[in-house]
């Protein structure tokens, strides 16, 4: 077989092999376990870099690295993997962030320690995440989508904070509920859509069929199922309540992966599945999705302002940021969807970094209470400046990555796809613009509480580590990317544009 | 043409300097300041080169025009405009095309968005002002900030600011302008909060950022709408400033869209340029180091809003129908700001705050000038104001540095400094007279033209506003000069007032107390303060050359800058060089009016005279506020800054942060989450009932005994786990059933 055929499968299953090896190593051999995990994620990232290098950017609108094999004949499900310009950045992000998480974990294992289980779970998680972004068959997609769930459940449930049991079960059940609805939607697509050549789970064929043979009502109903599945994952208001709990209780690395990659599975699902397969229903649903998105923007920001825990604040900020992403998607324009994908990557990097920082703050001070923190810039100036940098990136400062997710999304709301209510979306535009002020409000407030001022008396003589070598190794690539993408947004827009345009063409936008 | 075509170097040089200072600044002999000074010096040279070449370009075009040989340029220029504008354009003389360069930044959805430069007279003028004042501030700061705890950071931020401001200035499209706009806001945040250890400083920084960001709601939506303004006119959207202006003047864009675009952009201007009602952040911004106040919060960043207004003026012209006279939103905002800013300057004890409110008031003049159709006058005022206000701020810094032990309190720590600080005194006085609009200093010419424009363009009301403002300006600045330089020296008195304290301790305590009070002390509170202050305590003295030379340079500009457009002597160079000739609106120019000029100078002199009589001679109702209830209430209203801070901080922010955010969070925890939790509990109960009665007693009734035993044994452990899992199973099944049924019905 050609490299271009097995490259994606390698990127997906290599971490699985690593997980198996880790499980075979005795628990006491911690150093070996860590090394294996590091080598595995490094190799996976290497494969992804190879894919990045080999990807034909002039044809980024077409599927590449395609492999389409027989798999489960009885339900016409095939092992079909491929990527285009939309999947590529997300696959790269996933491999990239997982690698950095392994590096960060090196000496940051949360209680009850046990690196063997922790790293094995992380590797399994990577299988699910990478797989979801390359799957081109609904059953395959669903399986990868679900594979993600269990490792995260255990990560939160075993290595989490004091309230981990509640948080992990809530996370698990909530998302599983959505998944069930999504699966029903998939089944309905299989049985109801007229595809030349018979019923199929093939995502390419279903996208081409674009819901042929469905009445508007059925299409809307199927969309509802998909919507629930994806919206819970995003999460959109009012399905977001699992998120703050999961984030607050999850170990640092769990939070980073959750924010950076897992949330993107939902938005990716909208772009890859819901919109192209059910374009008519998407038009009916778009104003409502937009409404929930802007509610999420404002509501998430207000939630942030009510927090006293740094990590929970960052968790709520995800609700607001994903609101911008969903607003971009809801406009059904190429401009908006491009912004959404940029927003996904940017949010992954920036919020991932913020969670890393929250983890290190907790590591140093054993608390995340904003009222007890202060003067980080005095005790750990480098960490303080990085926090300032990330806060600025998160509030959408131009020149950093966050801006290019926000601004074009707001712009696209001025002129949504044909057939959508223009006045409504312009109202959304203004609300979203107000949301940027609130975002500045809670982020700077947090920055002031944590970094400015002088240390509180209880921590005056605390032994505080500034950024150490492991942290630098894990963080520097993310910080550089935040800056580079901010200055050269075309690095990402250039990749996604063709693929997005194809999707948006269906809507005449 | 080299300088014009390569004007992108002007922002690039300080940007590189920022990176260099950040990376290696601390290891350099002068801790990075030498890099900053050299870079901005290079930028200044480049800007001067560009200015000279632009002047040459204008002269060439006029020469060619006179010979009639440059008909092509004329045709090209006219293409962008409607035929109806041709008359106005002839009045302007030759058409001078801006120099533009453009490269793709990114492509999104088939739309190409770029970065580029649009160098015309306005941009060249602004580059000159920004680089000159930045250079002087860089030099001044080497002395003023010597020994500061974050000296290198300070210079890095100055470089970043200069680069961002110049990015904004040269921008050829509104999106790039927005990028520069936000970045200068970041630098302002960093520099206001430079001494972030003290909470008032970081509070001020937050306030500045959030208030301007509130205005940026308008900027963001406004910039977005400029894109669609062009789309309406040409079918293809664009952020290009030239395209926006052409579209606005083309007559093909609906008035409603133009109005809302102008209104949104005006909100951005209100936030950035300290206009009523979002001006409240600017006085607080004085918490930053004084050179920063001079550069960012007087001469350059705060005029970014005015610059934006001047840059896309056709949008405002059409959107607000400025040609019609009477009243419009822009003129009204500017006019109100002129008066409310000036009034507040009277009740300040802090010399920097007097200057801050004065800046607000003067920015009001500029916005009002744009609003009444006096484009050239407004931009000219931006130009002259930059010099004399930077002059005044740096003068105030000099006083605090060498005359008042780092205090800015005019009433407590200054007085009588004219003899010991002669250079500072003279330059400050020149700045004051220029600001007051005394003939023939810089402020006279520009302010007079704004007033003239207001009167002639049908905005008589704003002529009156401007004259009242001129009176107030002259009066409060005279008061300021009195407190700082005349009377008895009051500084250091309190150090000896109580003989029971050792003088040395008192000084230290005094310093600590001052450090708590944000703007009194530009220095750090404890250790370094001693080290630094050693050389300066004792009698007030003149500041060293690094401080006085910039003052002298600025005061020379404060005297002579106005002659660039001294219409009384038929000099109209500023207008000739700066006013756009492409894609512009027919603004009117009026002949110099000696009568009006005499009146306005007389009014300014009256203001000076009134203050002189009150403060020097002790005439008039002294201490009126202590005797008269109405006066007391009035003063209180001013001291409380019209209660706007209370409104914003306590009412608006307080409401959002406490009741609203808490309510949202309560809703989250108790409503949304409880729906979920109760669903869970209900399902669990249902599951238990099913399990206990249907499954165990019914189906599995035969092995009842065994089931009960195990159930009880594992009960405690399993309550949650099994319950939840049952709930999950139940939910899954129920969902599948309901959904399948729906599909069945629908399909």
C-alpha cells in the first residue's frame, strides 16, 4: 500500500499501540512508561507532520489520503478515512496538544498518581480524537466519537478534584444522551436519504445527496437528533452545564484536552455532518442556533464574572467562546464557517494554555480561589506574563490567534446566507460585539486578581516555582502558534478556505 | 518617492525594536533604552523623508496642473467621484493621488483581505507627529524613568506602542486600522498599569481598557459596516479606506447604512478619544508614568479616534449630513465634551488631571470641528495640540521630577517654582498660552479655524460653545500656572510641620503614603524609591538637560506650528499638503476673519484676566463654595465628576458583576442544572421501582431471597453507581423510543 493510504490509519492507531505497550509494562517502571507514551505521541505527531508536508494544499477542498475498505458489509458500513482542509488543522491540533500534554504530565501527575493508567487513557483518548477527524463513514465516526468518552470519564473520575464522581458521571451521561440522539439521526440518514447505489453510511455520498428524498419535516427532525448530539458536545447553552463541573474537577491535562479537542468534536460534527447532509434543515435551524450561540456568548461571560475559582472561570469562558464559533457556523456562509474553524483552533490553543496555567497556579499555591491569589507577577514573573499574554489572546486582541475566530464570525453575521433572516442576524452581531467587552471584563478581572498586586500574606513566603523546563517545553510551542496564527492568519484560512467554500456553496453563500 | 513607497518601514522599525528589547534588552548597557531611542529616531528620519517627498509630490502635481499637462491624473481622480463634486475639486487645485501599497494578508471565503499603506498628506502629518513626540518622550524617559523597577519593560512597551500607532496611521484599510487601534489600547493598558503592584494603578488600567473597549463595540460593527458600504456601491466588499470613501461619496449607498456606519464609528471615537460620556477613563489613566501621559494620553493614542474620523470623513459627511448645518450627533458629542471637560479642569488639585481634562476638552474641539464640516481645522488642531499638550505634560513631569518630590498635587507640593525652574516655567507658560489660543501661538490658528468653520457652515450654536470653551480653557490654565509656579513654595512644608518627627522618617512615610495614592508618586514605594530619591531630595531645582531639551523643542513647535496654516497671512500650506484631493467631500474654506479672531483672543484674554484677578489679586467671591449652598452643590457636582464614575462603576459594572452575573449563575446552578439533576433522580427512582417490583418481584421473584441479600450487602456502595447507570440506560432507551416514534410518524 501507498503511504498516502495508510498514513491516516497510522496516525489514528499508533497511539492505540502505544497504549497497549504501556499496559504491558509493570506499573513500577514509571520512567519506561512515560518514555513509551512520549515516543508514541511523538511518533504520531511525526506522522501528522508527514501528512502536513504531503498534503496538497492546492486541492485542499478535496479528500486526500483516502482509504476506503470493506468493513461491516452487513450494514454497508465501510472503513473510509480521508481528510480535507477542514479536518487537517484539527487532526494536527489533536496530535500536537496530546504530545504537549504528555510532556506537561512528566512531573505533574495528579493524585492518585499511577502514570501507567493515566497515560494509557490519554493514548486511547488520542485514538478517538484523531479518528473522529478522519472518519468518512458515520458508523466509524460514531465509534471514534464514543471512544473519546470513556477515557475522559475515568480521567475525571479517578484523577479529578473532590467532586469528581458527580462531575464525571454528569459528563458521561450528558454526552452519552446526546450520542444516542445522534446515532438515531445517523440511522435515519441511512434509511431515509435517497442515495444512488442504495442506503449508505458513507459521509461523502450522504453529503452529495444533501438530504435528497426527505420531507422538510423529517429533515428537521433528523437535524434535531444531530443537533442534540453535537450541541451537547460543543457545548451550547442550555446544554453546557456538564462543562464547568467537568473542567473544575478534571486534572489539568484532562481539562486541556477537553477544551482543546473534545469540544471541537461537536462543532466539527456540525460542519462535517449536519450542514452538508441536511442543508434545508440547517437553514431552518440556523436562526435558532445563532440565538443559542449569542445567548451562550453573553451568558457564558456572565457566568465567568460570578466565579471565585480561576479554573471554573476559564471553563465558563469556553461556553462564551464556543458561542462565537457556533455563530459563525449558524450564518451558513463560507466566511463564517472559516471563522468557526479558526475559532476552534484558536480556542484550543488559548484556552488549553489557560488551563495549563491554572494547573500550575494550583500546583504552586494549592488553591485556585481568586480572592486568595495575587501578585503572581511578583513571585513568578514569567508565568504572570504568560497569563497576561493568554488573557489578551483570549479576549480577542488583534495580532493574536483569538481575534481571527471572533471578528470574521461577527462580520459574517451582518450578512448571513441567503434565505436567513438578516435583521435577526444583525441583532446577533451587536450582541456578539457586546460579548467581546464582557470577555475583556472577566479576563482582565482574572488577570488583575491573579497576577497584579502583591502576594497575599499567607503566600508571602511560599516557595513558588516559576515556569520550569517541562512547562516551557509544553507551552512554548502553543504560545508561538498563538502569535504566529495571529500575525499570519492565512496559514489556517488558506487551508480551510476551499473545503469550507464547498460546504457553503450549498447555501448559496 | 522612496520614502513614500517604503513608509511601511516607519512602523516596522519600532516593531523590530520591541522584539529586540524584549529579548535582549536587559543585557544591554542601557537596558534597552538605547535600542528604543535609536529605532524611533530612525522612524522619525523616515517620516521626515516621507513628509518632504509628499510636499514635493504636491508641488509637482500643482506644477503639472498649472501646465495642464497632467490631465490624466485629473481624470483618474475624478473617476472615483460623482460628477456633482467636480466643482469642489477644482477649488482644491491639483489632484494628488495617495501612494498606496498593498499585499494579501489572508483570504477567507474568496474575499481577499490585505495589509498595506495609504500614504497621503494626513498620514504623513500624523507619522511626523507620532515619531517626533515619541522620540522626545523616549529621550525624556531615559532621565525621568532612571532606576525604575521595570525600565526595560517600559521601553519595550513604548516601542510596541509606537509601532502599533504607526500601523494604525499608515493603514490603507479599516481592518488594519482596527488592529492598530486595539494594539495601542493594549500598550495603553500596560503603561497605565506600569506600577501594577498598587491596586489603584491596575484599576485604572482596567478601567481604561474596558471603557475604550465599550466604544469598540461601535468600532467593530462600524468597521464591519464599512465593508458592506463598499459592497453596496461596487458589488464587491472591501475594507480599503479609499474604496470606502469613494463608495460613501458615490451616492449609491443608502443613507440608512451610512448613518449607522457613522454612528457606530462615532461610538468608537467616543471611547478612544475621551468624548462624553465615555471620557471617564482618561483622567484615571494619569496613574501611568508622566511621559506616557504625554505621548499616549495627550498627543497620539487619544487622537486615534479623531484620526479615524478624518480618515473616513466622507462616511460621516454623508451619514450625518454635515453639509446641512444645524446640529448633528458628531458636533453635539464634541461640543458637550468641550464644555464638560473644561469645567472639570477647574476643580482638580492634581496638575496632571487638569491637563487630562483639558485634553478631553480639546479633543472635543477636534470632534466638533469634524462635526461642523471644518475638516482641515480639526486636523490642524490635532497637529498643534499634540505639541503644546505634550509640552505641558512633560513640563508637569519635570516639576514633579525636580520640584515637588514626585508629587503632582499643585496645592500641597508646588508653588513659586518659576524662579528655581526657569526653563520648565517658560516652556510651560508657552504651552499654556498656545493652549489658551493667544495670538500668534499654535493653538490660536487651529482653534480659530474651527470656530470660523462652525460659524460659517451653519453651526452657530457650536461657535458659541467654542467661545465659552476658549474662555474656560484660558481661565483654568491660568489657575494651573498660578498654583504651580507662583505664590509660596508649599512643597516639603509638611515634612517640617511637626517637629516631633524626624524629618527623614517623615519623608519616607510621606512617600509610602503617596505611593498608596496612585498618582501622587510616579515611583516605586519602598526600596528603590530611597535609592532614587537620594539625589533629588532637598531644594527644588531645574531638571537636567535630557528633560529640558524636549521641553524646549516642543515649545518651539507650540509657537511656530500654527504658521503652517496662518490664513491671516495667506499661508495655507497645511491645507494644501494635508487635505485629501481624492475621494473626498466638498468641505468649504473660509477667509480669515479679523473681527472674529479679535473677539476670540479677547475672550481668551478675559479668561486669563479673570483667573489673574481671582488668584493673584484675590478679587471676586473667594471661597464661595464654603458660603453659598448653590455654589457648594455645583462644586460638589464637579468634584464628583458629574457622578458618571458612580454611574459606571457602581451602577453599570456593579449591576453586571453582582446581580446580573450572580443571577445568571444562580439560574445555571439551580434551574438548568436542577432540571438535569431531578431528571436523574426521577429516572433513578423509576429505575429502582422497575427493578424492585417488576424485575425482582415479578420476573425474578423466584430467586427473590438471593437478590435481596446481595442488594442489601452492596447497597451502600452501589446506590449511586447503579442508580446512575440505570438512569443512563433508562434515558437511552426512552430517548431511542421517543425519537424512533417521532421518526416513524414524520416519515
